C-alpha cells in the first residue's frame, strides 16, 4: 500500500511508518503542504492520503476533489486541532477526521487500519497454502515455500485484494519507493515467477491476466 502524508515532520512520518509496518506492506511519501502534495498525486497512485489541517479551506477542497477524481477509491483522512471543524471537513468529501492526534502515531496507525480494513488482512489461506502477510512467509502443508522480496509483495498485494484488477502501473506505484524508475517488464517477470512457483504446488493458477487491464488474484 502507498500512503501520502501531508504537513507532517519527517521524524513523525518515520514513527508512523514504523507503526504501520506492523499491519501492512507499506510505503509512505511525505509532502510539505497541499501544494507539494499535488506533485505527488499527479504522478503516483495512493490508496490513502493523510493531511494535517493547514486552515486553507479552498486549497483543501480543491485538492480533495482532484484526488477523488483521479482515483475515487483513495481514502482521505484529515488531522484537525479544532473539534468544531469536523462537520466542515466531512462536507468536503473526506473519509475520516481525527481530533487531537499529534503525539500519538500509534493511534493514527490504528485509525489507518480501521479505514483500510476492507482491503487488508494478516494472512490469506487457500486450502493448505497460507500466505502470511505480516511475517512475509508462505507455507504449504506446513512447509516453507520460497518466494521473496518484491515477488512476495506482489503476491500479497493481489491476494489481499482478490477479484480486483490492477494494472502494472498501479502495482509498481504501490510497492516501489521510486516507481518512475521501474519498468513494466519487472512486474511481468515477477508475475511469471509467482505463477510458476504456485502452480507447481497448487496445480492451478491463482493470478490471472485480464486483457488490456492488468492482473487479478482469484481461485
């Protein structure tokens, strides 16, 4: 999962990223403000954007509209210092508003989990096959299956979102620190490795190609 934080200090983001690592395979980008954030969302895909309120309603409203227009599934959380602002923020179209947050990155991480629970879990089980997301481990009939690095991450990313179709570009954006420097061929090679490895164990494919759209996990 790729998250964009807006208006946080670098130190706070590092603490938040540590907390999120307990739940997800996660990359966090940090923008200085709303204007800087547009540079990120113009070129990268995010499943969640977390914004510290800067008190600039017009800029925030425009930014929320732009993010939702590009990818309607992207969730937006606002961290507010004034309890009375919550109604106004929800009216802008944000998905969640958090009040009094600053010293508690663990609570922010838990709130992220609550908002994204429909997409994520800690493991996927297919008969005797167990994909352990939290520990980055695969077992079949209680024996370890070798699949590491980004190859494992791609499998986990698709498995946790089964039946949804993802383009190569979306997969790259979600799982690589600098997606601009990763080619589509990298994903193709990894998908082929996953297919070869799991078919030899299961006897059938779990990752399918949807023509002109991308890949999905189903069985």
